[in-house]
C-alpha cells in the first residue's frame, strides 16, 4: 500500500529551490515482506517510511500533504527514494524492491529517472530488481504517464500498478501499461470477507489480470480468514501484517515471515480439505435426491410430491419438467422458503415457456445418463444467481428433462464450485 501522496495535480511552476521539509524531519526506511505462496518464500520488500519531528511520529500522508503545500514534493520524493535504496543496498538481498513513486514530481522525467537509475548502480542494485509502484488512475495526463513508463522500462525498471480495483481503475489503461505486477486495493479483500458477490468479483478480477499477462499481488492480509480468501484466488504474491510487519531487513525477519506463510498454507489446506469433504457429502445427497425424484416421476408420482425432499435441501429453490422439445410442462414446484418472494415478477409463472436454447437442456440431451450442472447465470424467476441441474428421464409422456434450480450463494457461503456432472 503506497505511503505517498499520489500524482498530485498541482503545478510545480515556481517551486521553491530549498528542501526545508527534509531537514526538519527524521526519516527511517522500513520494509514490508512480499511473499510467493507457490515458492513459499519471500521474494520482495515494499519500502515505506517512518517519520518523526521533534520526537513526535508524523503520518507519511500528513508529511506529503505539507510537502505539497510548500511545493517540495519532488525533493521529498527524491530524498526518500535514495534513502530507501541506500538502506536496501546495505543488505544486498536477491529480491525485488518495491518503491512508491510519483511521476508528477518528475518535471523532467528523463533526468529524474536517469538519476534514480544512477543511484541504483552506485549502490550495486540493478534497476531490474526495482519495481516502481504507480497509481494509474490518479494522473490527469495518461500520455505523460505512458511516456514515463516507457522511459522507466528503457532503463530496465519493473512496473507495478498499485491500488487497482477502486476509483477510476480502467482495464484499457491497464492493458496499455502492461505492468509486471498489479497490486489490488485492500478494500477488495476486506469486502470479500463479508460479501459473497465481492468475493466472486475478487476471484474474477484476479483471473482476468493473470490471463492478461500480469502477476497479481494481494495486499493488506491481516487475518487467517483473509489469507484463505487470498490463497483461494490463486494470487501470485501476498503482503500484509499477518505475514510480516514493516521493519528493518534482517535474516530473522525473513525466517519469521516465511514460517508464517507456511503456517497459513497448512491452515488453509486443512480448511480446504474439510470443505471438500463437506461439499462432496452435499453433492452425494443432492445426486441421490435427484435420482429418487426421477424414479418417483417415472412411476407416475405427482410432480410436486416427487420433488418434496429435494426441495428441502439447502440451496434448492425450484424444480420443473421439460418435454423433448424444451417446452416447460406445468408450473414450477418450489421450495417453501421460495413462496415468500416479496416481489412481483411476471416471469415467475412459466408453464409453456421454451427452454430449448438453454445450456442445461442441451446438456441433458447430449449426456442423458448424467446429472448435468450448468454454469452460474441469473435465473429469470427471481433474478438470483442460479445453477441448473438437469437429467433425462422417461415417463408415460415420453422423453423428458428434469431440471432443478439451485442458488449457489446459499450453499457453503457461495464458495462451492459445482462440477460439470454429478
């Protein structure tokens, strides 16, 4: 998480030549570990600053706000970047160093970046070990930002986008920037902990970014529950107080962070195993009740009566029957809890509707011996996320397709991935 004021929009014309704010404060570099769950080791540090003035701790945000008021942000940026490089060089670790940088403070980007590259070489740090963290949404001049990134790459710096997923984050700009690493804003992880739709969004976001060619870093991991969510997304890199506090670089701190990561992985694995066992039990029961309902229907049992036990299962909302052409036979048999829908919806009563274009109908015809699971979609009767299970059966009326609508968000907190067939 960046500790600097990002991409200030105020002009630096007439900037004061002195840097009094630097001389009136004491600065100390601290480094927060960044770890790879796949490699189970520390692979980088984010450089942060701790500030004191007259023995009083000062917030970095307040410091940069003061620097902006005095038109000293560029000088302060340069001072801190060089300080972080000096302190990091003393340790000479074979890992990435993440630096928060503000391109708007670079009035002459070529000279500013070249100065930073020269400082790296003076300290024995190749620029390819340095990851410059930028916030793509905060610049009012996207073309200047892209020019800055192009120059940084020519000097062999790596690029990361910070705080992606909030504000005006834009996939088009992300693809144009093509960063090595995208750091997702912590709010996405926090929301995913309590909101299933946010959880699904986080998983989709991680998948899309990785498929577009960038690594994903989830930051702000503070609890075991958040760590499990982060691991479940398959994010490439992790960062947060649970894994390591910002501090001086030391071998003991590395060992401690890696031990915490291994502990998180073991804990997550145990939870995953228990979840898998519970989910397999649910799927076995679901399959049994669907097959039993089909047998009852084949013997001529009343449709609603045949579906009674199935509709009592967690998540199951309604059942319906289609003929061989995909036309719905009668209305829905629905769970008792589904009766109190509370909203008018003319799509709820659907006798005679044609569903031959639906995935679940086609699956039942193509795989008549299986119980097929559709991909999640929004069901018309209630506008909720739905998975439809379908299978073929034969009754006195001939070949038919038995369908069961299930709300996956009500099953295992929405974290269950349904297989293509039961």
